[in-house]
C-alpha cells in the first residue's frame, strides 16, 4: 500500500513539476544587429556608432560594427558574413550605393531587414533610409551664403565625386546660389579622404588666386580644406563653408574664416536605424524615409556645439 501511495505521490510531483516548468516564461535570446560602416576616421561615423550602440544597449540587443576602411567591396563581404551568422538586422552606410545592392538583396532574400543610413541607396528591398535631405540641406547653406555675402564672389567646391550623397550636397548647394552674384569656378575631387582633399584644395587655390570662398561637401573635404587654407596662409582671404563640425572647424569658426557648417546629428541617425531594425525584426513597419534635421552652425550659435568635443 505504502509503495503505491509513494508512486502516486511521485507521479503527482512529476506532473506538478512539468506544469510549473511549462508555466515559466521563456527567456528570449538577445537580438543581434550589425552596422556596416565606411570608416572610423571621421568623427561623424564614430558619433553614428555611438548612437547605434546606445540604442542597442537600451533595448538589450547586441551590436556588431564593421569598419570597411573606405573599401566598398569589404562592405559587401561583411554583409554576406552577417547573413551567414543570421543577424536580426543590418544597417549600412554605403560607400558604393549601387555596388552594395546585390548584398542587400541577398540579406532581404534571407529574411534579414536592411536599413540605409546617410548614403542614399537606389530603389531596392531595403526597408528604410535614415538621414537628412542632402540636397535640401545644401540649399539651406547656399541660402545662408546668399544672405550674408555681399557683392560678386568666386567660389570653388571640394567634393567627393565617388559619393552619391556628397554629389547631392554639391548640386543642392550650387543650384541654390545666386548666380547673378556667385560664380562657381571649379569642383575638385577629394575622394572623401582628408589628405587627398588637402591636396585638391591646395591645387584649387593655387590655380585660382582670386578665389573668395570654398564649399566642402563632407568632413574629410572640410578638414582637408581647413588644413590647405592654413598651409597657404589664406585665412584672411577665403571664406569656407561645409559639412560636419570638428574641433578644428570650431577653431576656424572662432578665427573667422569658416562661416557656415551644416551640422547633422549622426548619433540620432545611428539610434534611429537600430530602432527601425528592432521594429522590423518584430514584424512591424517603419517609414520608408526617416528624416533627421540639420542645423547651420555659425559664429552666432557655435557655443551650443562646443560640448561635443570636450
């Protein structure tokens, strides 16, 4: 009798334990997102990484950041690797917006959502584009130029002709200039590399000694141009306009020869991309274009941005 009772108790205990285990909430595995980055030289990209990392941490997700060191083919290889690893979403800041598309299509076919940041991707299976309206922001800076510069001026452009994004910035700026007063002398190619931009800017100044202003379409172009102006001793002769603050740009604003900078919020871009991927990985939907506003930084409002570099 006692053995039967023991078996019954044991059976009840096992059933109770099984029910209890079934009632326990399952522990969800942390999501993993990937950010395929251009380089880690520019403060802009490092700030983007920071925003993405903070957003991932806040939601309990893991973030892997790949640094392509300006090699577009490495971005494709990285996406292929992340597909094999089965990440939950990929954000990409493309070097070659057309060349990256086959890898993005592979990710989509594998059920992995992709979001583009900053560099505008062509039509494809990506779920969203995070960034600014580059042409419109360029036009905003041109409007500031038109409003604050007196008389007729000659202007040159230090661009990155391999970048669709920076071509949009150039076209937006140049297209909005007051052509009755502003003559665009030439566009030189810094290839989005600071040292090359420095050489290109020096050549632009040497070839055009009567130049009044230079517009730089990205951080490497602006940094190279600032260095070129200093090397040529042209701080009192040229006015610079461009994109993305650095400490050197703020110093040049204080010295008076950098007049206006389009300041994006790359940290907010990185965060917005990871938040979008999180929503998409849960089966939700996001806006096709997620816009992050810009500010035109001048001597009047630069104090608000000094803390970024302390």
